[in-house]
């Protein structure tokens, strides 16, 4: 018997969320320091040392990877949904310096003269992600400041010359010891603050506390909807097909795996890629290549897919990649002026099965002939964050001709599995709506397990969609675990809420058990692969070459999605042919 999750809100987390939303209603920027006390009090599982003078290096690195390096040079952070929102407040970030975060896909622009960082947000989930990350970074930065300020070491840092590498190395070791950091933690900091940035930031931290201010320029729901509508209009205008008249398989995944599996370009460039990796040993991947088994189950292809972005990254190679994709009907669509959500339109009739990854080549000649008659498209988006998924799918399902299937894959934290394992839920509790969604997941363990080399597949799981990664603590997660919820992520609930509104003639309910078994007119498939184990504290993907370890699960799930779509489309086309034949007989 399925029941809703009990209302087990953490008072400390709820207080923190209420605090920053109430303060952000102010017409003037708020100081991040006003949030530090409530932030520390929630005892986040990702920032457990927030209230301690000891530096929480894991939290500092987590936040730094999700923010641009220029955040430490800023005095003000402004959040807005699209260019119009910024412009009506007198800002023009599209003319500023574009900057990126390494582990969070979001548009950022920096104005160095005024020291303003602009962030484009797609939903309230971006606020629930950005505010805790900025607060985490400021808390940990200022701990470093207090350990270094007013010391001879601080003076030495200010006076050292960049060309004096021997003195710099001596100073860095003294900073490590003064900060109480292990050699391993300090080395990780050097990987995040790469090159000259490490010295630059340490010079800055020894001289200046962070005292960031933040403001939200557009806080109404209509601003989020308008930004998605603008994004969709640009997609519609640039797509080579009329999306409003074509049946669609909707996929939320990433922008590389489906294209790699279908285009065959990385496989053709095997010699070039392996020669590059042997010469440069980027991310220490050459020993990985040498250790690949002779009997391949996709591991060599996975290696090539991952390393192709390293070896084929010049302009000519990128153009060759794009041309190879376009030859088989894959079109990439993106818009620089609103959501940082790239889309791909894949025309099934133009696919060339001879170029498929070997794990997809299972169709007979009749099926291949039918596929060339298909009018269907795969509409694949780079998975959005949290509630942006709700806004995007609501827009897509309203605007396209027909939805044939919805397939969602992405990263999740797991409470009972290991990094690299795959979880397949059929129950999702959504913190946004407080609904428990029941649905028939079109995937089972047998769909993924044959293509997963290192992990394990768990189906019939229960998932929790949370508001933010930092907005969790260990006590809260233990309540989930006791209720049998072992899969923690951010998109499934918003997607299911928008699917509900595509199925039923009303807005999604609140605090109910929602059964999507009966009326869903298309397949719903959710696949999550474990990138973190927050209770056991095992190693996360971020600490393993920033995601090579995740390639196995990424491609196992992507293969499962494509096999499902191809099988479904051939069955649809056969049914259409049978109906035509029956009509002729009559």
C-alpha cells in the first residue's frame, strides 16, 4: 500500500528558506551575511562544519564548482530570468563578460568595473540552489580570511611576485599549514582554483572578507513563464521542422550521449582520439585505455565518447562533429539570451543505422525500412534544474503536435546504493507539491543491466524530489530512508506535475496521492544514476576526474532510452501499416 510521505519538514531548513525568500522581497540588495546564522543552523549534510571555525573543504569546493571564479571579485549578485528583466532595471549583462561555473549549467555575466555578477534563473529552484551556494562560499572564504589576516604570511602573499615560483610554493605550503588543511584537501582546492587563480584568491582572501549582496530582479511566476516561452519561440524558429505538427519523443538527458550513440563520429575518429590521449594523458586516462578489456561491452566506445571532447576540441573538429550529426538528422538548438538549456531535434527517418553504436544495432531489414518512413522526432533537452523542468515540459507539451513518450534520465543521490549504480523509480514524492506520484515506469532493470559494466540496477524504487542539494540534513534524509525512499534528485516531481496537467484538465493537486497509471496517454520512463551517497559519504563523481567515472551509467541509460524509442517507433509504424492494409481490404 502506497501512502503519502508524512509531513516531516525540518524546522531549521524551513526557517532558512523562509528567511531568504522574505529578505529577497526587498527592493534593495540584501547582504549574504544576514543569512549565515540560519544557514549554519540547518546543519546541511553538504555543509556540516558551517558553524565551526574549521574549514569545511568539501563544502567550499562544492560551492566553488557551482559558481563562476569571478564570484570572489564581485560585490553584488543580480538574478533575473531574461534580458528584458535585466534591462527594465537598467542592466545590460549581454554586453558584459560571459563566465561559467564548472559544475552548474547556468548563464553568468560579469561586469568587472562595477563588480557585478549577473545570473540567469529559470525557476525558484535556481534561487534555492544559488543562495545556499553563495552563502556556503562566503562562510568558508571568511574562515580562511580569519586564519590568514594580520599575519606575516598575509604580508608575504601580498608581496610575492608571480615569477618567483619557488617562493610561491613555499608560501602555499605555509598557507596550508596555517589553514589547518591536509595535503589532500589543499590539492583539491588547487584543482578548483586552477593555475594562477589559486595564488590570486589566496592573496585576495588574506586581505579581504567576502561581503556579497544579492537581489532578484524579477520574482513573479509570469517572468519565469515568459523566459521559457521566449526560449521555446527561438527553438521553434530555428528548428528545421515544424515542431507543432510532428509527433515527439521527449527526452531530458544531456547534449552528448544520444548524438554520440547515433552519429558514429567519435568511433570513426578512434585513431585520432587515442593518439591524443596517449600523447597528453589528459586526466590520467591513458592507463584507463590500456586497461580496457579485449571483449568489449561498450567500454571502448564509452571511453571514446568521453575523450572526444578533449581530443577534438578545436574549431575544425567541432565543425566536423556538427556536420556528422547533421548528416543523420541531428540539429542542435540553443539561445544565448535566456535559458541555458540546449535542445536537439533528431529526425528518426534520417538516421543511418549503419552508424549506430553497436548496442543499438538490433533491428531487422523490415524495421529499418519502416524507420525511414517515420514522421516522428526526438526532442532532447539538456536536463534543467528543478522547477525549470515543470515550466519547460508545460511549454513543450502545449506547443508540439503529439507526445509519444517522455524519458527522463539524470544524476541523483542514493541512500542505499553506490556511485555509478542506476535507480529506476515508480513512486516519486515531490517536495514542491507534496504529492506522491505513482506511475508505470516503462523501464525495468533488464532494460539497463546488459549495458552497465560496473554498477548495479535497482528498479521498483521510491524517489524524493528535493528543493535543493544543500537544503538537506542527515536527520531529514534518514526520515526518507525509513519510509523506503532511497533516490534523491531534483527534476522528477516537477516533470510529473507538468505531465499531470497534460493528462488532466486542471492544475496539479497539493499533498495527494496522484495515480498516473490509468490515464497517461504515453510512456513515462525515469532513469537515475547515482552520483553521490550523502549518508555513507562514499566518494562522489565530482572527485573522480569530474565525471569519467559516470560515463558507464550515462551511456547504459542512454542506450536503454534509445532502444526504447526505436522499438516504440517501429511498433507504431507497423500498427499504422496494418491499419492501412486493413482499410484497403475493407
